C-alpha cells in the first residue's frame, strides 16, 4: 500500500482506489469458484480484444478484416513476431505494436 498526497492509504493494484476497497475486491475474487474465475478471465480477455479491435478499426476505417487482424496481432505479439508468423503483414509498412 502507498500513501496518497491526502494522507489516506491507497491500494497497490490501482492508484485511484483506497486500500480498503481494494481489499474487498480481492476478498470477492477469493470467494469465486475456479469456474467463476475462469469465466471472469475469459470475459475480460474477450472485452479487451474487442476494445483493441475497435481501436484498430477507428484508426484504420478502410482496412480489411485481414488488415485489422494483422494490426491487432502486432499490438498483441509485436511487429517482428507478426511479420514472422504472418508473411502478408510485410506490406503494412506502418505496422505498430506496443512500445
């Protein structure tokens, strides 16, 4: 836990959450069954993928589905890996991954 400028204890997982609220969240996660945890992770992964793809489509509105797929791959696994795995990504000179 860290101390905020106002003196209250802040959580470690999120800089805008107090320690007591974070602890309640952790306790709630601990009460989940393994299947519920798996569902939560799966749903979160799906949501992040959909948001990332929406961002790609927003930045490249005229891109084909394949181009969007390749751009998403570059974000997820990096430009070099994307070009190695998907040779058709070579034509995307402005391909960017995460920094």
